[in-house]
C-alpha cells in the first residue's frame, strides 16, 4: 500500500455532522448519500469558501461504539471564519498513517479502507490504531474520474 507516517499538531475543522450506524456496513451506503446531500443543498460551496480541501471525518465515542454508531463530519480546515449551520471540531495532535487512494468514489476509497483494516494494520505494519478520528481528505476535483486521488488518514502508534 502507498502510505507515509506523519506527525501533525492539533487542528480544527468546520463543517456539518451526522450520526451513522456502521452495523452491517450501513455507513457504506449512507455516507455517500450524505455527500450527495451537501453537494445538492449548497453546503459544499460554503465549505469551498472557507477552506482549500474537503474532509470526511469518522469519530466514534465510547458511548457510540457500544451502539455501533459514529459521527461523520464533512468539513474543511477552520481558519477563524464561522458559517451558519456549521460546527467546529478539534482533531488532537496525532501520528498518522496517510494512505493514497486512486480511483472513482466511493468504490476506490472503500477498497482502500478495506485494505487498511484487513491487511495493513493486522499483518503488514508495525503500527496499531490509536485513539482518534479517521480522516478522508479530498481536493474538490471530479470524484468520478478513474484517476481521482485522495487520502485516508488513520491515527497510529508503534506496536
């Protein structure tokens, strides 16, 4: 897998959030619908005025984990500007394994997630998943192109 290990200071994002169930992979169907919604209702244009990239952020609290639920944010970097209907989320300082995903969405990024958790983390790496959110980073270009490139950030610590 194409990845790099990077340490990053804490940072804030601004965006919109929904709670999703990941029981039986329901999130794999519902999160792409959420992206469709923000493209349709003008939220993505608001985010584009606030930052230079888009992020999908998966965050699971202990309470949510018991119910197989997670927060999913569609956000951009926060630089002090506020926008109606959006919230701010702070991402703690972490060491990240950053994976490159190439291909049309959502299939390519879902395949990247699958490889990370079924092969890389358990068998191929010297790292374990750390406590913290998982992040997808997009540049705003055409996600339907066969050569679309984005990143998946997984918080990690050495085994």
